[in-house]
């Protein structure tokens, strides 16, 4: 029997939260159609300018607040919003309407805004983030013109602690709310890779996205329990359910303390196999946690978030400073910098990309970089300069052909030569590795291995492209199965191709951050995993708990399975012998045989 108080979404930022909901019905205020007398036209134009100036001022205030609470890169989101609100083409269109049709400022502004939205409406997923930003600033301007303030905008004034529920979250909302007031976030749209999800994670706000129908099911004021680990949302929980959640949270917290005390111990299995656990770093904020959780370097430094939502591409110098900072934080351990993975839904506002019917099969990642050397070469120079003092390696995303690697290596050699000629301190070369995240790369892994210093498997995209399941589509989340037998075979094949050529092969997709899948990877023979920083203690605990021989037997058994469900059962049955599964997935009914501590799946944020 299904319980209609339960909603399921995707856990994108871990932690448990319990608080009244505030439902944001994110829409334009009711703007009356109003014309003005000829004599009032100038005054209306003045009101428009004042409203825009006031919104710029409040966005600037937000930018400063976020600069303090989160950091420089996060605060840059507002730079793009400030440019959008001041867009001269758009504003002169509004002014013309006021002048020619004697419309009030708000009537004219709404008219133009709706026109622009209709034009954006047919845009694909790439534009969604920008559309959300656009909508946010337009609502601000309209509310300002209607004499309504920002504070009511969020309906939060009267609430001390809340869970915000929205159809779609946009980055500004995620960061501007008071962290002490905002206990959690729930949205209908979005997935882990949404801009807002990444920010929620980095700010430590538990968050569930892709919760279909949540807006209709939850009223403002309703008590809601959300688990950002399992993606479960419970409406009006009973006392018993609350107590159960508190017990889970307390256990996670206890384990968090226990595991954090052990972060400096090696990731060695009980039967003596040692793994290297590295961290995935998306935002500068995460460096500190990765270091504190004992990451032996960075296995995936995403560079697109230096760009997303920003009005300008970062300069060579800005990138150099950032790479140096990361390099210096990991005390000589390697930092693997992924070159720009632009495209799909990650295009900076400053970068005009063509509109495409299928952006995820389009002009993205290494293709963009090779086609636009004026973007790529400064990044390569910044990397070479950093590599003079730090252990930097370069990794190429979405490779499908050998010549993409060869061409990049040539560019790196050219830039190294130029830097040397100009007398600029830089390394003369840098190891270049390849992300294996397309079926093509798996099939030609033997050839790619000949021109690559290492492989790192991006199981997020590999799953998307192999199973033909959009990783960002909340409706397909249950079909997005990185433990599909097809993927498991591919993982084994890539490892074998790397071993044959004598190059290291790691996994940096989200799969490595989930205990049962990390056990599968251990069993398949992977020795290097790169993991989301909050999950590092848990994955280390897993490695130290499950003998490699047991994991190997489980992995062999999964190779004979026909479905991801069968694979899941094998993994859970094996893992359940060593840890309490209820702590990884609060809905699990599998009894624990563990007598030791409790693992925690969130690694960072227990219930408050
Ligand atoms: C992946 O595709 O698995 C990966 C690690 O890269 P991203 O999630 O940034 O696409
Ligand atoms: Mg990828």
C-alpha cells in the first residue's frame, strides 16, 4: 500500500530537516493594465529607472552577503543577474512602449518580460538556469514597481525555521536566505547537477529535487520531514516517524564523529588491500572538507563552476590563482584538473552558444575547447604554470576519439614552449588523462590508453550515454542505474585496458560516493576512487570494513546478473553483513548484523 504522505525525489544535498513548509508560488505579481496621461510619461520612465536601480542595489547587497557567507566564485552568480536586469535592449523596448503607448511602467515591463519569456520558452535544458535567473530578476523589478518589497517575496518573514518548497529553485534563492532560517529545500524540477543543487550542497542545506507534484501536495505551514540522503519527503510525520528520523540522525551524527576521528587512517581492507581515496571538488568551499576528510588529492576538479552563471570567463591569471590554491591545499598529492566541460546545461552567460535540439549530444566539453582555442589555451597555460610548483594533472572530458587527446597534447606542448620562450615560470609538460564517459571511449580504451597518462571513469555520463537515460530528467531517475549489468561490464573492460597498458584507472562519477557501489568497484579491482568530500569518511569506513575478497565474490556474482535490481540485491546482501543498511537508506528493512559503529551516508549534516 502506498502512503500518500510520502513523496520521492532525488536527494541532492544530504541531511535530515523537519520544519514547516513555505511554498513559493514563483510567479509575476498581478499587474493591472494601466495607461497614463501624456504628461505622466516622463514620470513613468523615471519610475522604471528607479526600480531597476533599486533591484541592482539589492542584488549588489546579496552579492556582498554571499561573498562573505560562501565565497567569491558563488557571489559571481549575481554579476550575471545584475547585467541581465540592466540589459539596455530590453529596457529600451520597455521605454518605447511607455512612450508610444502611454503604458504604465509595470504594464510595459510585464508586456516585454512575457514577450521575452515566450522567446526563451522553446529553449532546451541549457537555457533553464538562465530562464530561472531571468524570471527572478523580472519578478523583483515588477514587485518593486508595484510597491512590494523583496522580503514578502519569499513569504518567510514570519517564520523562524522553514523548509522552502518551490517548483524550481534558482541559485539566488538558495544562497540569499538566512542559513539559520532555512532548514531545507524541496523542488519539483532539478537534479544533482542543477546549479541550485550544487550551491545547496556546498552551503550544507539538505535538499531534495525532482519531487513531482510537491507544490500541489504541500500547503504553507504543513510540517515536513525531508531526508536529503534518500530523497524522501514525508508530510505531517507521526511522532513515531519523527522519533525514527531522530534516531537515524543521531546515529549518523555519532558515526560522523567516529569516522571523522579516523580520517587519517589508511583506506585498507581487513585483508590488506589499500585504496587511494581522493576528493571531487566542484566549488572552492569544498577544499577544506576534502582535506579535513583525508582526501589524498583531488581526483576531479571541476572547472565549469568557475564559469557557470558568471558574466565573464575567468582569466588565465584567475584560473592560475585558483589552481595554485587547490594545489597548495593537498600537500603534494595530485590534483587532477578537468578541462572545461562546458555545454549540455553548463554554458556561461558570457559565452554565446548556438541553440541545439540535443545539447547533451551537441557541441560540448572537449569539442568546444578544441574549436575555441582562445578559451582553451589560457586554461592550459594556467595549468602549466601551476604545474611548475604543484602536482597537477590534466583530464579531458567527453572524449570519443583518439585525435582529441593527441590534439590537446600538441596544444599543451605549444603553450609550454611559448611560456618557456617568454621566460614565464611553468612546467615543460603535464600528464594528460582521459575521462571515460562515452561508450565510444570504452570500446577504444585500448587505443586511448596508448596516448593517455591515466583514465578516470565518469559513470554519470557513461550511464546516461550507455543506457540512453537523461541524467537530468527527474522522471527517469529510477532508470538511471550505474549498477546496470551493461555498465559493470564496461567498468571491467576499461580497467583491463588500463592495466594492460600500465596506466592507473580510477572512478570519479557519483557511483564511487555510494557505499554499495563503492564496494562493487572495490570488488572489480579499482584501486583509486574519487569521492564527494562529504562521503569520504563513509567510503573509507566501508573499505576498512569489507574484505576485498568478499567484495570480489560479490562483483563476480553481479557479472552474472541480468538486471540492475538483481545487482542491487547482491550488493545489499553482501554489504548488510558488514554495516547497518538502514543508515545508508533509511527505508531499508534489512536487519543489521553489524556490532560496530553506524555508518552515515551524509558525512556532513545531521538533523538539526
Ligand atoms: C561524470 O560524468 O561521471 C562526471 C564525473 O562528470 P560530470 O558529473 O561533471 O559530468
Ligand atoms: Mg561527465
